[in-house]
C-alpha cells in the first residue's frame, strides 16, 4: 500500500471518528423534534451554562417550552419542567427511573459507596438503613448537637453586633452547618474532641476545588488522572477524613463490645444499624462523606438566603419575630417539638427554598426507551430536573421573583399542584437529610431572629448575584446589618 493510500485511510478514519464523537451526537434531539439551544462543537452548551446553569435553564424554558434538550460536552440531557411528567418519572413509575446519572464517571472512593450514587439492590439496602437512621425519633436523639451549634452561632452574631461589625453570613452559617455535620456524621464534637478542628479544616478544603476543574472533570472525565496535581488537596482531605472516620468506627465498635456508652450521632446510628454486617465500614465512611457534601453547603446557603430575605423584608422579619417570641413566652424554650409548630417560620423557610433552591437541578437515568405524556425518553439520555426553573415558572408561581411567604398558607398550598415545589426532590429517591436540614434551619433561624435583628445596609448586594456550581450559592459575600435585640 502506498504512503498516499495510508494517509488517505488515516485522514478518513480521523474525520469519521471526529464526526461520530463530536458532530453526530449533537443531532440527537433535532432528529426527534426536541428543541433546545444550538450546541457548539465539542463543548455543547457548556459556555452558556458557565454563565449560570439556573438562569440558562429559565431562559431555555421561555424560548423552547417546558421540555428541551441540551449538551454538556457531548453528554445529552433532556430537561423536563412539566411537573405532571416529573411526577410520573419520580414517583409513579419510579421503578423505571430509580438511579441518578453521575456526570463524573469513575467515581473515586468513598463517593462510589454513597447512597447518592449507588444503584439497584445496593441503593435499596443502604437507603433502607439510612431511612431508619434519619427517622423523627432518631433525629430527636441528636437534636442536642444541632442545639449547641445554633447557640454558638447566636453568640457569634451577638458579639458582632456588640462590636458593630459585619461578617459574610455564608461563613457564619457555614461554621454552624459544618459543626453539625462533623459532630453528627463524623462523630467529633468541637467542645470535647481535639480531632474536630483539624477534621473541619480538611472538610472545608473539599469545597475549595476551582469551578473550572469541576467543569473539566464533568466534560472530560478521562482527564482526571492529569488533574491530580490540582486535586491533590482534595484527595489529601478525603484520605484524612476517611482514615479518621474509620478510626472512630473502630473505637465505637470496641465500646459497643465493652458496653461503654457512646455519643448519639448519625455515625453511631449507622454503626448500630450495620452491626449484623448490613453495611461495610467503607460504606459507612461513604455515607458520612456524602452527608458532608450534600448537607453542609445546602443548609448553610438556605440560612444565608433566609437572612438576606429577612433583612430586605422587615415586615416579614417582624411577623416572624413575634411568632418566635410568643412561643418563648408561652413555653420558655424553643425545643424539638415547639420549633416544628412555628407555622410562619415554616412558611418563610419554604418560600426561601422556593426562590433559592440550593440543589438547583437534579437528574434521573433512563433505563429503556419510553414515551410519557407524548414525550419520548431515550435510554441513556438522562432526564434533567430543573428545580430552580420550576420554582420560577410563572405558570406555577405567579410573580415568581416576589418573596411572599403567604404562598405557603394551608389554603394556597391546597390550591396548587404539590409537585411544583421540590427543593428536596421528589419520590423514593428524594433527599434523605430533609428532616435534619429543616430542623437545623428552623432552630437556627428561630434562635438568631429571637436574638438579633437583620437589616439591609450599603454593603448588602441587591439583587443578590448567584452562582450555580454543585449547589446554588451567593456569588459574593452576603453582608447584612446585625443589631442585638434588647
Ligand atoms: C437545605 C438543605 C438541603 C437541600 C435543599 C437538599 C436537597 C436535596 C435534593 C434536591 C436531593 C436530590 C433528590 C432527588 O433526586 O429527588 C438530595 C439528595 C440527597 N441529600 Fe439532600 N438536601 C439538603 C440537605 C441534606 C442533608 C443535611 C443531608 C445529610 C446529612 C442530605 C443528604 C442527601 C443524600 C444522602 C441524598 C441522596 C439520596 C439518595 O440518592 O437516595 N441532604 N438532597
């Protein structure tokens, strides 16, 4: 064969490979009549998403309707903002869509063991152990952890007010939720365990991975080995946390054998639930790790958003303060029971989570081709669930940008399709930590609003700029005025 022939074959193969890898995948949606933003070669719709996935999905819904297709790199995603179809996918026909699609393939340890990413029988087994662990009665046993972290947060806010200082509320609440996760999932309490502050430092580092690196990981998973240098701090932190938690599990198992009393926390509940070999130590570490990833920033952001909204809506803050104060007058304390009975607090928090859902988008894998309400779902094209987009859809929420806790009165809730509110997802694969997150956010808000008054100041960013990475977060520090109540 001549050199020319070889060259022509090589070029043809290269063109063919390029076409099948980077051109033909982008025809997928147009072939089935599904609209969507035009993808760019190789990166798909990535450049549009980088400006803010939450906003871009709202814009696409306006342009293309409630069902549209996008590409992250060449990975297609069929976005569905029609809540009746979603109810079928997430609840009624859950058995057909039980798993979520991990966009980063080849998940590292201990991620791969976590309930967030396991599938099939493994997911069912782990989820059922965790369902018992997060039951109302079990959470009551660990309420003391939440209470002491909230008290420390109030002390910090009072000190700031006395010194006429301000601080980024994301940092204040981040300390609170990190303390709760460290104590409940990793078994280390700030006040009596010297390992706690080191572990918290390492845990914080996990959230420092630059967004560009995260995008490259999603877009080109095979680049993961080349990014080791940039991911080394994250890896070091993960190893430290995993080893520490494994050490604590060993200590706890010893104590269980000797009949010594251990702290009541999520880690202990998981250890006890897995005594008969239902969950391995690696799996327990995987769950503790995912509680950190899923529970720290989401809950801290919720509290930050609520504080921001209260500072900008003094009439809502006043009404909330009066409700909390009355409970203090009547019961002398805000405890596990009374905090759940505060109806206006629940409405304020619900409206906060509607406007700013920290988990702004989730997905479900599709196991076989199926048509639902006229929409064709294709095997291996995951369904994207644009939670932020649904919460801001004027068809479901009139004047969606307006903060109005009254949307959550029993009457208004009754009159609405319940599926259009899903900050914690929906169906059997919804957020397992919802109860913990709500009790934590409610107790923290009740305690801080009782102690201090928030107000908008010159340094308060209005409107609040958001960034949508793993979670929906304020893009910049969130400053508000803090005045101690007399
Ligand atoms: C305000 C705080 C939180 C929000 C808004 C939130 C939201 C969500 C959402 C939307 C999902 C996906 C649900 C679905 O796909 O239908 C999820 C899953 C999950 N969340 Fe949360 N979450 C919060 C706090 C927590 C906390 C505190 C924990 C644990 C301590 C936690 C642990 C998890 C886990 C393990 C999953 C995966 C469940 C599974 O796949 O079976 N989350 N969360």
